[in-house]
């Protein structure tokens, strides 16, 4: 019984009622459409965004490969000055042998605290240029999930804002109708209040 009352109260705009206006029915359909689009469309947008990001991360893992290198610079850790963040990576010059047997030198991000001559691993793209390490599968999945969630929330927010705008327009229309009705009925009551 309690559930039936709640359902009737929630669906009052669709029930036959002498006080129900056309705008009430339109508003009910707008609310239903907005929430349906938010739920279904948001889930689809989130899934597509997550799958696209995951595919992009997988492509990065496929295109980049690790190569052994030797540090040319000393990357001894320096104590941070001030309250700024502490980073474990520093830019340093490294030397590596390419697939063609030629020796290459370049600057890349490496872990701090190693003397010159230490062996490190650097990452190259498919053209043999220094690049950053691609995210591992676990990190990539987490980032893809976060991007999908963000895309779903952004999509839902846009749809919700559009629905609020449509309902605001309906409210403005109702206020105008009430003003016109009051202009007709108000003079019949005798005097207007200042």
C-alpha cells in the first residue's frame, strides 16, 4: 500500500487530473527522457571513452620498447629546498646503442641517485626517439576507468543542464500564463493591492 502511494505521487503528472496542465505532461516526459539519456547514454559514453583510452595505452605499449643505456651525467640526489614536492626522476643525458648498431645520445627522464656510468633502461618509440615509459596494464586500466567515468559524468552533466534549461523554459511559460490569467481575474475582485 505504501509503495502504491509513492508510485502514484511520483507519476502524478501522467494521471488524469483536472489541475494537470499540458506543460506538466511535457515536463514529466522531459524528466523521463533526461534520466533515461543520462543512464543509458552516460554508460555508453563512459564505456566508449574507457575502451578508446585503453586501446590508446595498448598502442603505446606496443610502439614503445625498453633499451639498455648508460648514464653520461651524474644524477646524484640533491636535497629539496623548501616545501616543494620531491621528484624521484631527473632529466639526464644517456647513451645507448640503436638497432642499427650506431651509438646515440639524448636527454630523458631517469631515476635520481645514480652516478655517471650507471646502467639504466630508457624507452624508445617506433622511430628510435627517446620517450617516456608507457603505462603498465594495471595503471592503464585504472586510468582508462577514470577517463570513462569522467566522460560519463561530463555527458550526464550536459544532458542534465539541457533538461534544467527546458524545465526553466516551461516554468517561464507557466509564469506568463499565470500573469495573463491574473490580469483577467484580478479586476473582478474589486481592487488591486498596491
